[in-house]
């Protein structure tokens, strides 16, 4: 935590929802398992949640590092309204300290020069409607730390029929996650590794807390769930670890949760680690499917064969993918979900509501007029 000699003020901050006061006068933030304990003027490790002396406040409410319309597959979500555009945004800071962070300029930011875009929750929801987006993603940095902004925006989106997607590491307390995931329609959770040592030494976090979140999402919410594992050479890529992870997923979440094995590239504090070889991702996918996971994918590499979706029953191509461009779409739907294989009729887990969208690989930055301007 940061501590300045003089008490900081936080202009524009809004009250946080999860905290309590300790006997020694400090205030404890209860949003994530880090439980930062702060005196007046101090910030938590995430840097965006702080104590103003009376309560925890969120200092980045209404401010973003940028807005962009992405393909839904970029989140990545392969079974959630394929081919549709998603309005994506994040803020600054993070409650993990991953040495391999690939968005470190945002997540590790300790300055607000990254927060150059401003928009109210209602403005974001209206922008999603006007631009034809199916959903809004809370992403780039972890939305857990800007929970109040994310939840308020999600409420506005649902009023207008827009879906909500959380891209998160899942490091959140049981108290806070109940409200957070109640308002999310889909989540991609970054399961960074499957050893406590990895989480402790490279992320300053606890693996069990993330596993608990995964079980909660799957079994106690209606939120569609997919998992991403960034495969880092020499750190979490052993066959034994990948097999244990896959078996845990099947045993605790079931075989229908899609898993994305994505390629690492040298970044931030791990510049000495090489890129993940594509064959390592293919091997991870094979291990996962052998363990019983029905839908496993490679990511961050050009690999049409292993990024397409195949029916778990007949093996036919359901959704062809070349990066974010879709080709084949052999899923029939009635209502919102699930879909069915056109060839054999098998039920395909996910969220589908008709033909695939045609957004493709486009990325379109958005700019908002400053509220009140």
C-alpha cells in the first residue's frame, strides 16, 4: 500500500461497497482476498481503491483507459454469441502483481494519465446500443477492482438488452462476487497456473481463491463461463500440471467449460522467457481433451485447425475460425441457448441466438464527449 505523509484527497471518487473498519482505526477493503488495510489517505495495492478516512472509495469511477469495439472471440469467448461485436473498456491498476502481465502499461499504472476517456454507465450502455454491440466487456485490467463502475454499467446495459462480460482473474471475495457475477452474463477467467507456488511467487495471490470463484460461477450463477490459461515456457507448461488442471476442471466444473491455451510473449518482468511454441499449445489442448474437456482451443497464434469448434459427439465442424474471422457455422438454435449440431443434433453448450455475427476481426476505437461538456 502507498502511504503519503499528508492525507490524500480523491476528487471524483465514489463510495466503495465492500469494506469495514478495524479496531485500530484503519479501514479494510473486502473486495478481494488481499484485504488491504488502509489509514486515511492510503491506497490499496490495486492503487484505485483508497481510504478517505471514513470509507473505502473507488478513485477511477467513470474514467477509462479507452473504449474499443472488439470481436467477442478476442476476449476470448468462443461459445457466447459468436461473431458479434463487443464494446470493451477498462480502467487502471490491478489487484495481482503478475510479472508476466501483457497489459502492464494499464494494469500496473500508478498514474492517471492512462485514464483519458470519461463516460457514465448510461453513456456506455447507449453507445453499445447505437453501435450495434451485443455486449459490453469489462476488461484490459481486472474489473474486480472497479466493481462499482462495472456493476452500475452492467445494470444500465441490461435495461437496454445488452449483455455483460467480465474478463477477470477471479480474485474476489465471496461477499463481493455475489453482486458482481449477478450482473454478468459471461466471464472468461484467467486460470494462470495450477500450482500454489506459481500464484504466490509470480502473482502474489492464492490459487484456491481463484478455484473457489470458478466453482461459484459455474454452479451458483447463470453466467456463461470460459477459461484461459496463458502457457509460459518453464513455468506452467509441464504435462503433469496441465493434466492436473484439466482433470480438476472436468471433476469440478464439468466437461463443457471451454478452455483456451494461449501463447506467452516476453513482457514486463519476464523478458528473459521465450515465446510459447505453437506445438506446446497443441499439446496442452490434446492433454485437456484426453482428460475429458470437450472444447479446448489454442490462442495468440495463427492456428485455424485448433481454434475452430468441433462437435463433441460427431466431430464435425461447428464453427470455423481463422483468427477472428468465422467461416462455417453449423449450429442451429431455438431461443437463446443452447445450440445444436446441424449434423447429429447434439446439444452444444454456450449462448446462441441465431446465425453467427459478421463482425470479423475489426477493432473500432470509440471516443466519448466528456460528461457535462
